[in-house]
C-alpha cells in the first residue's frame, strides 16, 4: 500500500474557512482529517501540506510513527504553529487509512477505548450568536434576557456545562478580544471582570444549577489580570477557567492562586511543548487539540500529563 496523493479542500464556514485533508492510496483507499487553522493562516497551511506531501507520497501510510518523524525532520527548523498543524492533518488522515485497511476504528490503534461515554460541554456558547449570528443562522444575542434564554436552551439540549467568552450582548453584540489583532492590545481586567459577572449572572437565570460555566479568557489578559478576574468569578463555581500563556512560570502562578481549576495548552504543540508547563504545575486540565497535534503526539502528551 502506498500514498498516491494529498489534497486540501476548503469549506466556507461564513466567517472563516475550514480545511479538510484527503489522503488517497494507489488502490483507492481514502483517509480524511480536519486540518483547519483559524488564526490567520488557512491558505498558508494548505501550502505547507502541498510542500510536505512529497515526504509521504509513494510510501506506506501504515508506518505512521516513521512518517511523523520524517515530516518533523523535514520541517524541524520551523517547529510548531502551522507546521505542526499540517503534519497533524497528514498523520490523522493516514491513520484513517490504516484503520480502514484493518477494518477497525482509529481508537483500536491506540489501545482501545478507556470509557464508553464522555461528558460534552457547549463550546463558544453565546459567542457565535454575538459575533456571527447572521452567518450561523442563529438568534442574535441582543440582550441579557437572550442570554438567559440561551442558558435554558443549554439545559434543554442536555448539556451539563457550557463555555463562553467575553461576550457583551446588545443591538450590535460584541466579543471582546483585547489580546488579538482586532483588540488593539488594551487590557482592562476590571472591565472584563464586570462584563463576565453580568454575563454569567444572566446565564445562571436560565441554567440554574443544572449546568456549570466555563470561561475562556484566551490570550486576552496578562497573568495578574487573569488572577483578578479569577477571584471575581469565584462565586460562579466555574468548572474551569481557560487561559493561554506562553510562560510556564506565569501560568503556574495563576494556577496556584486562582480559586478554580485552570485549563490551558490549546496553543501548545507536541510533548516537548507541553512538558515545561506540566513540570511547572501550570494546569489542572490539559487542553490537547488532537487536530493540531495529531493522534500520536496527543496520546504522548496525555501519557506525559499522567
């Protein structure tokens, strides 16, 4: 069995493109993977897949570990970021081929399932209705009454937790992102804390005690601002507070003083990327993105966390 081609396919998601990778063998077996970059480089990511394709085309897709390290060595002077995402997409598509060839689910290639069910939370709850409600064909988050209604919807749909962002409902609802390109870099922890308190109070009107909140701060605050917001949100019994920081010591400081569990790691790549954060005790919950790390590295990160 040999890989014949790798192809990236774009899907218009309205406010961002989603990218899927199609790997095809010479005998027509097809493997699929999501290989999306949602932070500014989707077409660049597709170009990287095209650039690294010669490393795997013509080779046996079942030798996943060997192919991963060949791809890593091919790109080792530019580790992480879109390079890691491209390699992960190729790896996952080839795993799909291997599993199909063997007639088993992919999880059987990693020791089999460890549980029969996992709890789900509603991610970006309210965020889409504030930022892209027209594109997503959802009701606009025009008021805090709408937030309460969304909270009731969370419970009605069977979720026991929901994750939201720094959302401000209104005639022109907003998602505050001061740490990103459109945010201008101005960070005001007190303002963000006030916004989140009002938002979570409205959600609680709808959910009662039936669903717990998660707040994702992303890169929107510096460490001391995160701590200030965390202490303000203590009464809401967060399942966890999600924070992105690239300094292991700073993240460990946040975790040690915050009154709720800290989740992080969404923007880290590979076991080498996670290791200093885990050794520093920087997170209670490791957010390992399988799409961006690939199954092999994701499993290694999980083992390292254990």
